[in-house]
C-alpha cells in the first residue's frame, strides 16, 4: 500500500499556527493587491467565499472584505516542510516529495516494525498534529493515483483508505475531472462526448480514446481502470530530482510563473544538498491549457547543487520557452538530472568560479545548517531577494 500525505492549506495553516489570534478568520497568503499579487494559499474559512489559489488578491478581497492578507514567508514554510519530512523518515526512507506540502510514502518494508499502512498513516498524521500543530490529510491505496485522490476526497483533516478490491467502486462515481491531466479543454471534450464520470470513461473502448487523444487517451483509460504501475521513487534512488505544481486555474501572468519557478528551484536545490547530489543538467516542464506539454533543458558548465546557479539556468529556460506562446499554463515543473555524488566534480570546477558563485554556495550551506540545528528561522537567500521572492505567490 502507498500513503499520500497532503498538508491542509499549508502556507495559511503555518501562519495561523504562528498567530493563534487568526483562528476562525478567513486568511490568505499572497502578494499585495496593489502589486497585482495573487493568492498563494487560502484557509478553509476563506474558501467558503469562493477564494482559491492563483486568484488575484484584489478579487479575493472583493469577495471577502474582512479577509486577512499575510505575506509569503517561504523560508518558514521550507523549514516546516523539512520537519514534516523528518517525521516521514521515522517510518520509511522510501518517500517521494511532490512539493513542500505533500509526498508519497512506500511503507511496505516498515510494516513488520510499525504495523500496516493504516497504522503508520495514523501515526504520521498524529505526529504532525502533536509535534507541529498542523493538520494533514492522508490517503492510502494500492497505487499512487488512487492514494492521491483518497487524500483529497475528504479534506480537511481527512483519512481515507482504499483497499485493492475497493478501487473500482471508489473511482467509478467520481467526475472525470479527477483523472490526472483532465483540465478545461479535455473536460469540455468529454462533456461533448457525454462522458461525465470515471466509469463512463472506463467503459469506452481504449482504441477510441487513443484515436481521439493519442497516448494521453491510453493513459486516461488505464487510470480509469485503476491501473498505475508507478513506484514511489525516493531521492536516493532517483536519476533526477524535480518538483512540479499544477495550478488550480490556468496562469498566464509571467511574474507569477517566474515566482513559482523560483520556489520550485529552491526546493530542488535543497533536496540536492540534502541527498549529497550535484546536477549536470537543469530542465523545466510546461503544460499549457490545451494540454500540450513541452520540456526544455540545458547542460551546466559544471555539476552544481547551488540554488543560484540552478535558478540562473531555469529562468532562462522559462523565458525562452514562453517566447511566442501567450497561452496560459496549467502545470509548471523544474528538475535536475545528470546527478553525481562525487563532490570533487563540482569542487574542481569551483577553482574557476567567481566570488559571487562561492558566496551563493556558502549561503546555501549556512541556510541548510541553521535550519537543521535550530528549527524554524526566517532566512532568505540572495537569489530570492534579487528577484522579488519576498512577495512570491
């Protein structure tokens, strides 16, 4: 069984924990309305007004005039994410982070020590609540796809277990939009075809879906059958380390895309350093509103694990990829590959690095060390400040 843990309204929940007086109030985390900021996270009190992530803050304030707006404090969220991951690692080394606030865990090798996946899921959920005063939703199922839906189906504070013999009955009545990759365009196409539920899609001939949607159609057919052979891939096993995010609504704002890419880059840099990897290649992934997906990559002059060096390449790839493409983006990803554990590869190249590159490596090292030794601290890298990251959405 695979466990998917997803923190509820993560950024907003962390801020409410830090400021108990916010309890019960509608709270969002995001940029200022004057600077055309957008919502990075909304607590459940705010969501009752129709507020969601990626919505312009000005629009959110019109929907709820008493809304509490808080600035993004990314270093704090990264540190809390590290603490959550430490809880995961008590129970299994086989964990695959998807972002700061969610991860897949394979606990099959840990069951003899801690009990079955359900017991482990409860222990993780309780540890997060007792030690970090945060709420996680947990989904447990035979596959990653079903586990992820299970963690989301009963939010907030959910705990849903789907056993193998229950998978089809669980999936069938769900709207087809629950399938990975089904957005506005694909959803509209299914509406025209009279396909509204996963069961209706499941009963379609696989060949018909392949003809209409290509390989994507075959993937959807497999998911509708509950077929998802992907394993949990931990950082230590990975040939690449990446993070991606799917937006609640399609985004065309270049500043927002850039800020989200910076967040992903910081996460990847942190994971590289935690695992002792140095990357030779940086890549980004863009999925447009029409579901066309492109990737762009660039090899580095030398292996690196420095956030600034990764970011310099990632932002260039984004700028190049968006040239002549005014369409909205529904998914953004950043990754690193060509991994090496041989620090000497990077260190030899460091002999030719300028003073600024050495400074950024030292900032990364100190930031990671401080977080590891002293817990929650608010620290910001120069790369974040240089690019307006303090208002990142």
